């Protein structure tokens, strides 16, 4: 291995160490506790070394936002069965979204701490755009199945995301335990109403 390859490997290892340390701080103390100084102290490097890999705390947060949306997309893909009718797929999407929030509460917190993503933010991150497109594709399928004209797909997207995020924020994030949690009756009722708003 050449000198340049060894240097690149060492840089990647240090970046991985910064990410791992950040994750541990967040899991144990929450996002508010995360700081460049705390990371540097934990991994026993100087603050300027951290800045070589992440320009600020926001850059570290952005890393976890992108990672979170990757995980959310994987969860949705695992739950949505392409061969099913669209009403079932929308319910599967809701369940996948809920379970992602159950299994990755710290990611969910940083991803949606200020609410659902704006259009600008969706376009800023490729993986947020992919999650949005997955939702839009199901909405388009539902609109087509309904035979209705002039349904605002973007309004329906915002409504769907608001339902999912609102119920997670109200119910899930306030729970003290996440063992054996299934999507709530409130979520099921809300999604049933949402589906009827398009298909009926």
C-alpha cells in the first residue's frame, strides 16, 4: 500500500471514528449535547482535526439526516409490496414509516425536528427526494385508480406526510418504552380516512 493510499485510509478511519463517537453521544445524551469540542475530547484529537472532516456541527447533523432518510427508504421498500392494490400499499407505507420511527428515534428526531421537509430541503438531499418520490408514486397510483381529475398530488403528499409525522410526534416520541409497539389505532384510522379522501 502506497503512502497516499495509507493516508486516505487513515482519514476515512478517523472520519468513521468521529461518526461513531457522535452517534454514541447522541444515543446517550441527545442531540443538544453534541458538540465539536465533546467529539474531539472523546476521540482524543484536537478540534481543528475534526474540522478537517466536518466543517461544523451542522455538517455532522446533515450526515445523520442523510443516513436517516436512507434507512427510512429501506424500511418503506421492505414493507411495500408492489403487487398489492394501492390502498394496501398506502397502509404498508404508513406502517413502514411508523416502524422506522420506533426503531430509529434519534434519527427521526434530527430528520424531522422542525417538521416535515420543505420543497427546497427535499430537492437539496437526494435521499429525501427518493422518499418523497416513493410517496408521490403511490399517491399518483391512487389518483389514477380513483378516476378523479384535478387532484393536487402535492397537497396530498403534504397531507400524508403531516398525518404520519403528526401521529409519530404526538404518540411515539412521548412513549417511555418502545417494546412491542404496533402502529396505533389512531394511525390506522387516519390512513383509512386519507385513502378514502382519494379513492372514494
